[in-house]
């Protein structure tokens, strides 16, 4: 299964699931990243952390560790 941290710059992906548990999962979902939403990968920092995405019409930077728990297709 592909995770968000493996998506390429310029790619649009669809969220299949947000894994993890507790506060981290809730924080990601509170930012608008929920099952079924589309994410456009805008930029990836030179060392891969953070990843800048467009979700629901706004830009969001997400840490690589958090991106690893988001399954996409």
C-alpha cells in the first residue's frame, strides 16, 4: 500500500485511510485529511521533510512521520 510520503511532487492522490491512533490521528483528521479527500503534492523539502500539500483549497505542510501513516491511491 502506498503512503503519502512516497507520493511525487505534482501528483494528486486520494486518501484511502488515516492510520495511527490517538492524538496524532485526530490532529491529522482535524486538518481536513480524511478518507476520500484529494491531496495535491505541491512541494517536498530538500531533505523530504516537510511535505507541502493542497487539501480542501488550502495549503498545508505535514511532517514526513505524519505522512507515513496516511494511505493513498
